[in-house]
């Protein structure tokens, strides 16, 4: 079961890691949420909206109620691909038993139907977990990793179906998405969430070769290689994510970028040499720098964080008091 409004980015602490798992395995995402403007009552309409094809995961979600009990009342979500194909996921009355004169549904069940152009991909009658008369239901469609996954429910979202991505068009080929209605529908909300690899925020132009060449010629006493020495931390709050080796390079703000070189254990499959591990910015206090630090899941920590050099610039101490953690690095 899933609660409404997911696309949750589970954050792990420090450089460092926490005990919380990730809903999507070892990959971590940042999400951008956009509300689609719709009136409270909509009828016989289709509202289109764009999506970012650079996203690696999309979530289209809407919550609405079918008005009345007529069988031809429908609402749903869909998209159109560059080659002109249209895929729709629709919620409607089951209509197993109705009068031929007024088409009034007597069966309280609902149907969820997936179509590609005029071809049926999925058709299921649902009688549990949905508000079948006049209540609100949520329909959620996730597009990612080679599949389209459909969830629905009146209170909690339950898995309904998983469709291969190739059937409905590749994620990168989507031209636009749409919310559609036939008949009268009461709206609660409609949103789209676009999810991006979290590592994008720490990507730089540094490569292993360029870093090693730079580090071999530095003159600044702070720049160059630093290796993990030890730490002091509260295991109830955080734990070490790796015995890092980093390279400090000067930046345009008279401070230093901390560039990841090697040593990640947690998230080792995502951290690459040349990624930004942190930033040191000069503070008003001599010998002390404000610290920005990216943890194993690429979450940025800045609150009350600071760094100091000591022992003739042979020791670098990173302090994150709100996380009850201190890391020390030494010259190799």
C-alpha cells in the first residue's frame, strides 16, 4: 500500500549514511512537483501539459469523483508520443447492469481501462478500495525503468497493473500528457512529478585525469589530496558512508571545492571520481570555513556546519553538530 503524494526522496545522513532504506533500491532521486490547474467541476474536456523528457521517472496523479451514476462518465490520464500514439489510463463505471433507456448503472463497481490508440491493453473491474458511487478516487501512473505502473484507491493507493514501457511508448518519446474527462467530474487535484537522478547536483567537469594533473601542481597549502583519518559520531543519528579520499581545489568564491576521488562504500555504485562532495566558504573567523557537505544520497547539509585546518594545514576537520558528527582528514 502507498499513501497519496509519494515520489519520496528518502534521505540518508552525512557522508555518512543513516538507517533508513530507499523506496527505489539503490538509486536516489530529486523530484519536481507541478500542479495542473483545473476547475472544480469539469466535463467533456482534455487538458494537455508538457513534461521534461530529461526526467528519468514521471508520476502523473489525479484525484476526482464521477458525478451521478451514468455509465459513460469517465476520467483518466494519458500521453501522446512523438510517433502519434496515444496511451490512456481511464477510470469509469463497471456498467454490468444498466437500463437501456437512461444508462443508469446499478453495479457499484468501477473499471480501470488502459488503451493504446484503439487497442485495449488492460481492463479490470475493481470493487474494493474504490469509492464507486460518488466519492473521490485517486489514479496514479508512474513511468520509469521500462514499465508503466498504475495505482489507484479512494484512501490508500494499491497496485493495479504494470504495463511494459515498449507497449505504451518510451519515456523519452512523450510529446505531451493530458487529463481527460467524458461526462461530469468533480476535481480535487491533478499533479505531475518529474524525478531526476540526485547525482546531477554534484556533477562537475572534473575527471580523474584532470584532478590528478591539478593535484600534482598545486601550490596552495589547502589544495590537493586529503584522506579519511577518523570520525566521532552518534550511531543513532549517522554512520560513516566510506573512508573517503578527496581533493581540494580552489573555487571562484575564495574558498575550496571538495572533490570526491575514491573510497565510497555506501552508494559506491553512484559516486564517481570528480563529483562534488562539499564546499568550503570563508567565514568571518580566521581559520574557519562554512561547510556544505553532500551525503551518500546527495543530500546537502549546511546548517551550523563548519570546517577548520590545523596542525600546520596537515589536518582538516569537518564538523556537523546537528548530525552529531565530526570527520577528520589528513594529508597522505
